[in-house]
C-alpha cells in the first residue's frame, strides 16, 4: 500500500508539472498571437496609410475606395515668401456613390483668415 501511495503522489507531482508547463506554453502562444495581431495591424496601417484607414472606418467604406488629395503646403510659414500668410487649409470630405458602391474623396479647401 505504501508503494501505491508513493506512486500516486509521484503521478500527482507529474500531473502538476505537466499542467504548469502547459499553462506556460499556452501563455507563450497567446503572447505570440497578440504580437502577430499587432504586427498585422501596423503593416495594414503602413500599407494603406493612416489617413485612408481613418476615413474608411469613419465612413464605412473599404480603404481602396478612399481617395486622398495631398494637403497643399503654400500656407506653411517656411515657404516663400517666408512669414505668416494668414491662411490655412481645412479638410473637405465628400462621400459619393457609383456602380461599385460608396467612395470617399478627401480634399482640402483654403481658408483665408
């Protein structure tokens, strides 16, 4: 009987060790999956661009259906002639529809102060 009790105690220790090891492996796998998910999100933002992604999510369209016009820089302080030009640009977002569905155009309008 004493041998059976020792055997049971040994099996219990082995079971606890295996459970601990599996818990550590599961935690490591979960961390690895989280890292892969964050990496995939960063790659998506870099490929699509944060502006396109923002306006796509804001308007419920695919990022491929967002056209962004680059912001003009002629109001920048450092552009010739150097100094305050008393103007800035504000964003104009136009949502329209064609045969393929909704699309968004992000453009800029000059505002004189």
